[in-house]
C-alpha cells in the first residue's frame, strides 16, 4: 500500500511499510550471513561455497534439526523482500515517469513471473547444481546494470527543476558522483579481468 505524493514530475511513495521491507531484508540477509559464517568458521568448515552445502551442514553443526529449515525460510523471506522492493521501485518509475497505470495485483504478478521464470527454466534444464551458477550470473548482470540506475538517479536528484526544494545539496552531489564513478570503475575492472583472463 503506497500513498502517492507528487514531487516534480515523479510519483514517490511515502509509507513506513516500504522502508520496513527494505530494513527487514537487510536484517534477514545479515542474520543469514553472520550465523552461517560464524558456524562454518568455528567448526572448521571454511570451504562452504554452495547454498546447498550450507543448508545440509547447518543442522548437524548447530545440533538443531530445524536450523536448515529456518535457513531455507529465511532465504525465501529475503528473496520476497527483495522482490517487493523491486516491485515498488518499478511502480514508482512506471507511474511517475512513464505514466503507466496497472492494478497492483497485475504489477505484482508480472514482477514475480519475470523473477521466477528464468530460475525455473534453468533448474528444469540444468538441474539443482546450476542454481549457484545462476546466482553468480545474476549478480554479475546486476553489477553491470547498476551504473544504468545510479547515474540517472544522481542526475535526476541533482536537477533543481525536477526535485525543487528536495534537490541534492552540493556535498551529496559530490559524494553521489564519487560513488557512481567507483561503481563504473569497478565494473570496467571486472570486464577487463574477465576478458583478459
């Protein structure tokens, strides 16, 4: 449920629920990472690289039979929070800039299908072991797409005509451009490392 307030030419959602989704995803991801890393580090299992291995090892190492199930549920909840965040961001872009209006159920359905269909096809065609490669590939693609989101974001939020009184101050513009340059630089380095071996 997003309340709309018009800001320049953009429709921006203002709701505590939106922020709490992002905060929940941060805490869940952090908890998964911290508990798993601590468990594997202190038990001497430092070569766990696959989600399947982590799932299978957690219950025996922690001595709690539900640990693996809780790990799986936490991963699912984290994925749902991430999908909700992307859905809300897409809604803001579609309604504010592109002037597209879809019912919320249709927008959610399209977003979920776009997220899950490639994963299902990969698992069906290549099996369970392909999920790790799919995760790595998705992260590489997200990394390469990040400058295409960050640079327009910095440009739009630094434009006084669009943002009015909410325009970025000079120190924030400078910091945002520095972050954008670092992201682009890291992506160029990644591409060079990949191409040159």
